C-alpha cells in the first residue's frame, strides 16, 4: 500500500505545476540541440520535415522522473500539416531506446492539437522505479533524447516563421522533473535553453524563418 501511495504521489507531482520560468541552477538543463532542416543560422528549409532535437542534461545530482512539453507556433501565420514527437539517441542491440527503458512505470509521448494549426503542444512523461539504480533519468545523463517534428508542405510559408518553446501540455502535463527524497517527492524545474546561440523570445521561444522570402528577419 505504501509503495502504491508513493507511485501515485510521483505521478501526481509530475502532472501538477507550471513551466520552466522557475528553473534554478543545478535543476537540470533541457536544450534545443540542433534542427534537422536548418539551412543557415535562424533559417529553415521550406516544404519539408523539420526536426527539433532536444538534449537532456541531468546535472541535478539526483535520479529523476521527467515531464516535459513543447509547443510550435508561428507569429506570422505559417502553417504545417502535422506535428509528432519521438525518441532519439542510442538503442540497445535489440533496437530498443535505452533512455525509454529506464522509465518502466510510464513512458508516454503525447500530442495535442497536432494538426499544424498553431499552437501545437507535445510532451513526454517518464517515470521509473526510484529504488532501482537502472531506472529513471540517470545522474549525469547528457545526450539528445527526443525530437519534435513539424511536417511542412506549404510553399506559402516562405519568409514566415516557426517557433519552438517549452510548454505546459494537454491534458495536464507540466515542465518539471521529480525525485524521491526518501520520505516523499520533490520538484526540479530544468532550465530551457539552446545549443545554437539563439536568444529566447518571451512568449515565442526560439524562432526560425522559412527560406524563400526576403532577407531573414531575426525575431
């Protein structure tokens, strides 16, 4: 009964709370590592799949369960066919994703309003047995882990923008990591950043212009 109660507490803690604005030092880092489809700084290819690859860096000193979400928007009316989210990073000899195997309780991707009409939100919820050394996001983990994909086939997007940002995600996912204190659970709020040298735009995130328009306008 006690084990069940702790599990419920973990899942509830993962599904309550708000975004990355409360991130503190040593609370972990989630970053946009690179973009498949980037043709030059701040510019992405038009009419093809874009893949925003995310890196997780667990510098918190604690094994954690994770709840992370992103959203794709356009400030000037760009559209795309759909959005998806999936895992990346190393697989074992059986072709299974090594990171996902660490979350033996819950490992779930979700997409809400993933019809290409902004804003699309996508998320991942991962929970593992806290007493097992081989479960949860490991201390010191630092690798690309998952990717948000935008399936683009609209030539009219030329010169418009697509932005990716951290997000609360439907139906009740928050931006946080959760660890076991021994008597309960506690929250960490990882920093959201990027590896591309870009500036985060409040309310939009990291924005890229579709190629084919006028000279790139950096938002």
